C-alpha cells in the first residue's frame, strides 16, 4: 500500500474509505436498484456527447492535506473535458470526484457516513451531490451554496446538469411495487 493512497481490494459490493475506515457498501435491494436504474436511464441520453454516466464507479479522491482514498457513488457523471487524455487506471478510477455524485439511501445507511461522503465529494471537485431518500421520497441537492430539499412534484434540476430534468414522481414511480 502506498503511503499516499489507501488502496482497498475489489469487493462485491464495493468497499469505500469513510470516516477513517473501510466500509463495504450495502448490497442494494429492489428499491435501491430500481432507483439507480431510473436515474441512469434518465441521465444516459442527456449525457451523450457531454460526458460519462456510470454506476458503482470508483473514484480515488484526496481532500486537501489528506491521503487519497476510494469512494464509490451509486451513480456518477463526469464531463468529457475532465476525462480527456485519461487512460488505463486513471480513466477507470479517476483521481478526482465526479462532477455529480448520486447516493441512494439504504435503510442501513448512517447519516454521519453520508454527510462525510458529501463533504469529501464537494471538497474534491464535485459540483453537485444528490442524495435520494426512498423512504421519505425526497431528494437533497448539495453544492457549494448549501443544500436544497426536493419533494412532491419537484424535479431534479441544477446548473451542474444543464438542461436535465427528472421529476420526482417519475423517479419514485420506479420504486413503487409492481401492479397486481
């Protein structure tokens, strides 16, 4: 292991470095998987020609004065300009946060860990961190200006995703039980 980077083994589900320790991501259940899919399905056509969208993409980030460590958002978006010229390991696991990191809360997620990840993402270059809470059917948009809560008929819209819009009813419909 490098003294400049915390290197964790590839695991299923992925392991991240949060609050000074290795934490394996919660294996997602149906609701988590359905919301993750709905977000990717909405972002993918919008992102064509703009950048890459991926699920469970590992990023190797280092807040100022701290050691580099892995974080793995549920969904990530990175602009083409930031990926240009990267290849190999640097492309597969970039040394920066995605432009947009999306985390979907699971029942076992601890608020402190999510808050830590939000802070690290923003400190290492993310323009926006989106936290989806299926149990409350809310979405929180975190950026340098603060946090904005979305609920009801609101839509996910932000300058980090110019021209993109995803209505919350459409998003959360993906998590509804199948019709009988």
